[in-house]
C-alpha cells in the first residue's frame, strides 16, 4: 500500500512538472501550431486575453476582424467555424486542437446579460491546452461535460461545478474528469424542464413541440451516423469548448465533416447548430463509449414529461411558462436571434441562454421557476 501510494505521488509530481514545462514553452512561443492549435470562433469579442497565445492561435472572424484573422461569412455560428477549420485543414491538422468561442474563458455562465466563459470551477484553458502533454498513454480528447439532456423530453440536468448564479459558491474540480465522480461535491443535479429551449428548437427546426424529442433522437443515427447514447441521455459541454487529437478527428472522413459543414452554411442561426452543441463528442471522431455513464433512472425521471408531450398539450403550457416566468429568459431569444448579426460566441442565442433560468434553479433550489416546474411535473405523473 505504501509503495503504491509513493508511486502515485511520484507520478503526480512528474505530471505536474511536465505540465509546467510545457506551458512555459507554450507561452514563450516555443510550441508550434503543428503541436497545439487554439481555434477561436470570433465575432466582435475582445481578444486581448488570447494575445499570449498568438503563436498557436487561429482566429476565424465573422464580425469586426483584425488583420491576422481569417474572415468567414456570418453563417452557422461556431459550428460552421469549427467544421470549416477541420475541412480546410483535414490533411494538416495540429496534433492537438482546442476549439473555443472567442470570449474570455471564465467560470460558468450566468445569463445572456452577464454572460460567462463556460469553464467548470477549478478548470482553466491551460487544462485544455496541456491535457495531451500530461496524460499517461494517448489522450484523444478533453470534453468537460457541464450538462446532460434527456432527449425524449429535452429535460436538463446541470453539473454542480458549473456556476450559473453570481452569488453561487461552486465546488472546485481537483482533476480533469470529463464527468462527475460517483461520490463527492462534483455531481449531476436533478432534471428540470427547459420549456423555452424546447419551444425554440421546435420553431427553428420546423417541428411541433410534441414531435421534437423524436426528431432530435433521429438526428443521431440518420444525420450523425452514430447510435443513440444509452438511455437516450446526452452529456455535453455548454458553450462548445473541447480539445481533440488529430487521430480522433481522422476517425471520420473529410466528406463526413464537409456534409455537416454544408448543412450550416446557409443560415445565420441554423437549427442544426443547436444540435451540434449537444453532439460534438460524437461528431469529432467515432467513439465506442458514451461520454459519461448513464443510469436507468435517467430514462424514468422524465417519463411524465414525455407522456405530457406525446399527448400534444405541451405547447400551450410551455408557451405560458416561457412567456411569463422570466423576462431575462425571453430576452435570450429576442436579443440573440432577431439581430442582423449573429455572433459565434455566446451572446444569448445558444443552448446556455435557453437553459439559463432552469439551470439556476436546479442548483439553488429556491427559485419560483423551480417550484412551478416541479408542480407541473408532479401534476402530470
């Protein structure tokens, strides 16, 4: 036991030293884009935070662009940007690519007015940049999952280490675990309804509310060419930040990524980009295991909601809820979608904006929103 403990301690010191040395080289410009590349989906955000990473940074811009950025048409949001980079550089990808929206990486996401950089508490951008360099064996990706969604009902659960309120004290992650451990302060919160997200997706994807679950589920085998995750539960990183190896990207053909790119190349804010945010773990490569472990409870927790939707009566109540609960939530749509210009970054029109109200109540447990949703759920059981 003592020998094993000493060995683990030694390995930890070695890994920490390797990480420190790598990051020192990275920030001093000694690491090339061939080894690590930071791809930023930019609109008009302040990029000053990324200047120390200029030597490995590639900026794709769809708004006010600097001289060293690559100008792209303002379509498809970050999904279009990431897929464009992969298709355009498929045969010359970096060993390790970090994809991110261009706002400064900060913890959590408060709402569409205050914003946030989508990091889990205790995680920094350096963890994404250096993960491949400090992981035993061959790390092929880093996805720090902050949310999970039950596809048939679109009900969401939020990770406890993801900050969603300015006064919230969130526990800090001590290691780069993509998913919460079974025990401890890092865990999945209870499921809550996201009526505004469901209503918005149904509208954007041109389906009825009650048919949205079926449509999203068919997206996996029909469009992504991948089987549905176990229990129809998808774990994903809100804000679309992740890191992948070239080998993992190459598990899919260039033609596959081109097909996905074409699907988000004609509209500023397409339906599919919202689904891509759920699915990047499955798009970038062809994983044989799902992102996080799923349990049977995940399929039963929202059964009453599924029955409610299948009865075809969710549209009226969802509309009443989304229209009356919170002006801030409603502003997420009007502020982010109706503008002439759509930012790649989280300006209030991606998944975070529509789960904002319910994710805060998930962890705080004191919001009137939470009470209303719980009451509705119980009344339909």
